């Protein structure tokens, strides 16, 4: 279009310059020249109008393209945010009760979901993409927490199975069984020689007295069960303290604390008194009947007087409310290296 305008202007210049050297014009010549000039000027105006129209059209086209592009960008960004919100909600629901004691990753994901939902209707493309990225990061943190808890559960279960297997093997070395190879007694064999007794379940309809604790008063520990699959129950506050103690014990010694007996109902205490005599507490007076005592396995090499486990428990247990009572220590009135009580 600019070439048309330039050509028109050139034509006018040539027309105006014709006859510069002519000294006199006729009246007809002047009229013809005037008409030619006016025609040339008209062509210039037309050419300029075309140029202006072309420029204006290009401006409108560019503005329309920008608007369409911005709209598409906004739509894409908000769609990405909606998809991130949907995925995050699915992850939150699927991870319920699967991250162990630390629920912080799920709490953070919940906060990001709430922020994303509130901002989604009006978020700019930049804000929408930022929120989607933050949601993705929070969701990944939950996945990591779930995987870590699954690994911990698997490790605890493997340790429990191994401990049960070892306990079953050692049970064959109790007093009265053949001696260890070589003719000598196994110094690491269990020191218990009586009949088998097991931890008790809560007493349905119990009145809360010693050995009669109802389900509402007791809580099972999370990491182990006895050889029959019965959970180890303790009073709720004692169980919570033991959970904390076990985490520290595992960090220090590399394995969970093994348990042999915890809550003992009155009927079991009566049976133990009948079988073991004065070694067992008078029924109705045992600290096991209150849900505030535990016995570790009677395995001298693992939990005996000189074992690393006992040294750790005696030194660190009181920080969690668990102690080896004076009467149960070496030199006490009834030495029991396996017995510990919760004092709060």
C-alpha cells in the first residue's frame, strides 16, 4: 500500500513540474493542468486512506489475537489448577490413617486444597499455575509419608515375626528339656520354667477394679502381639507413653521392645498364683491387673541384668514414666529383670 501512495505522490510531482520552462499558457492549458493536479491529489488521498485502513486493520487484528491468546492461557491455567485440586483430594482421602504419627503432610495438603479452591474462580494464569505447583508438591510429600509409614510397618512386622520365631525356638530350651549341644546348659535360654501364661484382653463388663478393667480403660500397643495373636493392652496413658519409649528404644538399639505380658485379668492372676505360688502376686494386688505393668521376655542375654536392653530401659525408661521398681532389681525383695511399671 505504501508503494501506491509513493507512486501517486511522484505522479503529482511530475504533473506539477511539466512545463516549467513554458512562459505562457492558454486558458485551456491552465484548466487542464488544474484538473490534472486535483486528480493527482485525489489519488494521493485515496492511497493514504488505504494505508491508514491497512494499519488500523493490523492493530485490530493484533489486539484480537492477544485477547484470544490471553483467554486461552487463562483457561489452560485454571484447568490445570482444577485437575491438581482433584488429584490432591484423592490423595488426601486415600492417605487417611496411613502416615503414622506425623499427620503434618496431610494437614499441609488440606491447607493447599482450601487455598486452591478459594482462589480458583478468579485466579490469574500466573496465580493458578503457582497454586497448582504448590498442590503437586504437597501431594508428593503425602505420598512420601505414606511410603515411609508402609516401610516402618513392614519392618515392625518382620521384627515381630522374627521375634516370635526365636521365642518358639528358645522355648524348647526351658528347664526340663535336653541340654544344649556339647553337654552344657544354654546360658541364653529362658529363665522361666513354669506353665505358659498369656497377656489378657480387656474384661467385658469389668468394674474397673484390679484385673477387671473394661475395654474403655485399655489401649493396645501398635507394634506387636503375643504368640497367639492377642494384642498387648495397657491403660491408655501407659500405652501412649510406651509408644514413645519404643520409638526411642528402636532408634537406640535397632529393634522394637519385645513384650511377654502386659494387662492380666483376675482369672489369669488366680491361675498364676496357683501354679507358681508366692512368686506370683496375690490375686487382686498385681500391678498387671491395673494395666500399668509389663514383662519383657525372660531371656537373660536379650533383657537380663547385664544386657544392653535392660541398661537402656533402666537409664531412659523413667523419662517416659516407665521404671524398674526397687523390689524387682538385683538385691530387691523379688528380683525380676523382666518387670517394669508405669509411674507417669
